[in-house]
C-alpha cells in the first residue's frame, strides 16, 4: 500500500530504490538507474543491464487492484511475443511476474535502444492496433473493453483532488476544466491516443 499522502518526488525516489532492491535479489547489478519517463508510472532503465522497470505510482489511483492489471499486461504481451507480434517482451533476467517492494508494484521489461523519437501518424497507429487485435483473437484470457481506460479520467481527477499534494492546484484545475464526458469520441477517433491510454 502506498504511504499516506506521498509527494511526487518521494514516489519517484521510492520507485528507483524499489527496482534497484528487486534487481539485487536476482543478481542484476545496477550502476546508474536512469529515469526514462515519469508520468502515471515511472519507467527506469537499470543501466547497464538491458532492463526497463515499470513502477506503478499514480496508476494505482486509477486502476485497482493494480496487481491484476499488471498481471494481465504481462500475460497479453507474452502471448503476442510468442506469435511474433511487434511487442517488447518482459525481461528474461528476472521472473516475468508482478513484483512488489515498499508498497509499490512493478514489472520488468527488455530494454530496446530507441531508434527514433518520431510519433507515428494516426494511419500507422491504426494499422498497428488492427494487427494486434487480429493477433489477440485467440487469446484465452479476459480482455476489458476500452471503457475502463476511459473511466480512468474522472476517477483520476477525483482521487487527485482527494489526495491534494500530487499536482499543483493550478494543474488540477486545468485538467478538470479540460475534461469532457464525451472524451470517448476523441479517443476512439484517434487510434494513437487509444494506444497511449492503454500504455499508462
């Protein structure tokens, strides 16, 4: 369970410490952990190991129980990887399960060196999404509809307001004013946005 009213800085520092600790228990040496992204989750390259850790920090405010969400993600990606789909697989240097440390849940993935920072256009993203849907037709587990991801928005705003110290009040006010209950139309009309919602 997350500590009561943690600050964003504290969450990030705990995330880094947590992944280094888990890595050490599996004999993975981390000389210089590098934060690749810090949004709803913290993504950390465990340099020099070819591993990226994804630690759920703010994601736990939106999706509960977070462990089942992460376990499903691992299951889906492993299924796709076995079928040759263009996905980044879990790391083979640690068990491909949901790990927990200091109240934080995390997964570990194979690190792939970026080749470009270009964002794919809607046509390319839509084609990739369609190919993944086709590959998932035989997936034996349950897959939620896009609706749960869309529900993250109002739930997240509610929780952020309750906690009070994760975002500046000005940022929260901006998010509340920008939110539209008809966001479904925006997301379903933009395949790239839909993919981003799934990845948080």
